[in-house]
C-alpha cells in the first residue's frame, strides 16, 4: 500500500513566450482568384449553350412554345373580334331604339297638331308658364269666383284646351290678361330663338364632322376640284340643296358625276371621230377631182375615165372626139 503522505505532482511544460510575427509575414496571394481564359473546350460549351437558348420570335424557347403562344394570340384576336362585333351590335341596337323613339315622338306631336316634337315641347312650356301666371294672380279676382277659375285653369293645364282658359280669363282684370299675354309671347319667342340657335350649332358641327369625313374618305376626288370648275360648282349646288349629308351621299354624287363625265367624254370622242371621217371623205374627193391625166394619150382606159376631172374630159372630147375613149 502506498504511503498516503506521498503526493503525485503532474508537471506541465514551461510557458514559452509567443513571438509576434505579424509584421514579418509576407502577403499571401494564393487566395486571390484570377479569371483564366476559357480553353477551347470551355468556349465550345458556351457556344452550345447559346444555341440551346435560341429564342423563337424573340420570345419562345421552343417551337412548341411558339405554337402555344400563337394559339393564345389567336384566342385574344378572336375575343377582340367578338367584343368588337358585340359593340357594333349594341351600337346598332341603340341607334334603332333612338330612331324608334324619335318616330314615336313625331307621331305623338303630329297627332296633337304640331309639326315636330320640338314645336310641341315649346308649346307645352309656354302653356305651363301661362298657367302659372294666372294661378299667381288669383288674388286679383273676386273671391267668390276663385274656385271656378281654379277648376278651369286646372282643366286647361291637363287638356290644353283653350276653351277652359278663355272661361277662366273672364274673371281676371284686363291688365293681368295683357301682362300674361306679353310674358307668354316673350317666352315663346325666346324658346324658338334658343331652339333655332341650337339647331344651327348642331348643323354646323355636323357639317364640320362631315367635311372631315369626306376629306378622309375621298381625298383624290376633292383634290381634283381645284382644277375642275364644273365638279366644284356641281358639288356646291348639291351641298347647298342639302343632298349631301353623309359619305354615302358623297359616293352617290361621285358616281353620278363620273357617269355624266364618261357620257360626255364618249359623246365628244364620237363627234371627233365623225368629224375626222367627214374630213377624210372630203380630202379623198378632192384628191380624186384633182387627178391629172395626160392629154396626149392616144387612148384612155376606164380607170383613166374614173380619175379624169369633168373639165379635162370635155376638153379631150372636144379635141379628139369619142374615138379617144373607145
């Protein structure tokens, strides 16, 4: 048994000072990466990769993707075409509805004795104003007649029958009737003037729009007007008469003018050819009459006789007699 008083000591190496060599260490460039030129095999790989990433139509990586994109594009065009068709159908339907409503309004106005819906609206506005003027002056009549007058005015408002108004006016002072009449006439004149100004403005705008349309649709024909006074005058007369209100009207006008010009041209050509034929015939006759046949011939053939002027024939006959021709 070991002696308990004996102590085992573990020795450690003596600490040695560590030398700082950071100032003496040379820079290590082994960690710095440099780009080496690609070898022949690497360049070939890059070219192969470029060929593999070729794009079709600058967008698709394969023919299959190109076909798929084309089909999708066709679908977009189809949808756009369908939308345009639906829009045109809706526009046509709205125009048809507007025309139907306009015709209904015209029929209603004429059934009430007016020439147009606008004339009816002006008359109704004047009627309402006249009704209000008399209602506002009910305090100017005898109180015992107010209910009767109010009843007649209401009937006039609902039916527009002048008999009710005339009955109500019997109870108003002349000064009130005169003032209402002046106000009524003034309002009517103002409404008519406003309507005419509005129509003139619309017509002016429509004329400008039509002019722009015609410039776009028929530029060649309009440019030729500068050098064709006949066409220019005809177009002005058609426009002044109100015959050209759309590009269809303009096309019809061009067709008529072209037909007239073609007919006139054909007639001029026919007249020219006839005149040339007449001149040619006259010239041939003149040449035939001036043909010279020598007079010293012993005998004259039938051909000579055909070409011989009458004066020459008479002269030879007088000199040689009938023997020269037999």
